[in-house]
């Protein structure tokens, strides 16, 4: 569990990290540099879930390599239902696609990543925070002070 105390707001208590795969954790099916190490550190505090349609056929091996649970999805509605099923108020969601916008709106905290494939405008508009890549997004979750500075009213 991660608790981030934001002045003037209720604390942000996170228990689950839900991640998109393509364009977020991976580029063309290959895990981005530095992701495995960061996810290992986050797994000490959060349950890791990967939601993917598995476009490149690598999601199963990729999630196994980082110790995350794989949830196969076909659309954004299924990602949103996953977030709600986990308890949306305890979820941080990270992604880049149009199909991530619904889960972003449901999650307590959402981070859009630009990444090598870019980011859909709908995802950016629905996100609480936007970062240039997955490493920066995960680093926010590893350093409460950085996230606090971003969320402060």
C-alpha cells in the first residue's frame, strides 16, 4: 500500500497498479529499459496488474517477467471494469491509448505516458498526470514527494 498525503485533500491510498502494455510498458512488444527494476520495487507496496489485448503476442511472457497478473481485455470498457472490480479508489492506472481513458476516469489516480507510440488525446485529457515515458511515470510512484508536488492544489 502507498499513502500519499496531499495538502487540502484526503490522502491518496493506493493498493493496485494497473498498467497497459503496448506503448506503455513495451515498445513493439519489448519491455522498455528500466521497467522491470522499477516494477519490482513497486511490487513491494502495490499489486501489479497488466491489462492488454496482447497486440504483439508478448504480454504473457512480459507480465511473468515482472511478476504482474495478466488480464486479457479487448476494449476500454473491460479495462474500466477491471479498475472498478479492484476498488477504483485504491487504483493507480498507467497507459497511453484511447482505450485507457475510461480506466483513467475510474481510477483514483491516472498517469498517461507519451512513450515511443505517442499518446491518444483522450487518454491525456482523462489523466491526472502526464509523463514523457514509463520510467518517469513509475518514478513518480516510487517517490511520494515527486507525486505530491504534482498533485498539490
